[in-house]
C-alpha cells in the first residue's frame, strides 16, 4: 500500500445540485438517507425540491428494510449512506438485498478519504476496506471521483434492478 500524496486530487467535489439532478434522472422516487457529511450539499438539494422524497432514518439497517418495503410496493427507492454505515449493515444487506433479492442501490460517501489518495492508498481502514468488503459480498460498484463520473450512477442503478440485488456508487470527495 502506497501512502504517497499526489499534488493533484484523485477525487474532486461534485456540486450537490448536479448529484441530486443525476439521481432524479434515474427515476428515483425516494432517497433513504442516514445523514452523510460527505454528501451534505446533495442532501440539501434533494430536500429543497421533490421528487424524490427524502426520508431520514437512524440506521442503515432500517434504511435497507424501508428500501425493500418501498420497492415491493412499486416505488423506486435508493440509499444514501457513508462507508462506515455500510460496515454496520452487512447482515441486513446480506439478508434483504442479496438473499431476498431486493434491488438496493447505494450511494456511499467515502467519509475520511483524502481526495489526494486513491482509496487503497488511504491509511484509514474505513476508506481502504470499502471496496474489498463490497467485492467479498459480490456487490458491484463504481467510483464516482468527480462530475465526469456521474453517468456511472445509471449503470449501477440499472445493475441493481436487473440483478435484483445490491449495487453501489462510491462518492470519493465531499460534494460542493
């Protein structure tokens, strides 16, 4: 693992309104959110203009259950969480998204990431273990390292729907 720091950022902040509009373009009806400081401006933009409906929950486990209930009743929900929250809900992710085959699209903020480092070069376990954890559970993911990566949201959204399971988009820098 290299910990050298680049002078150019690997990840750059995405304007919150752009991220919110990209989520709207997916056809998301509900964003289930455990508040994430990495994506604060996107959350603010989602809260200011519906659709989608923004639902705040206390835990990621609760969010995955609500996601399933909304999906089963014909809605198109998604989760907005942090990397630490993903670790907290692995059992629920396994039971509902993987075993029960419920489409579960997650937008995961990389809390604690230095945008000058790639995730694998980060000394913080919450950052450098996220992708290997998703890989261990066969959860497909894409990195969203800046505005140019916003089209990757569609790929992961569609993947969660076509496979009837989880897929993630990992936001590498705080929204602006």
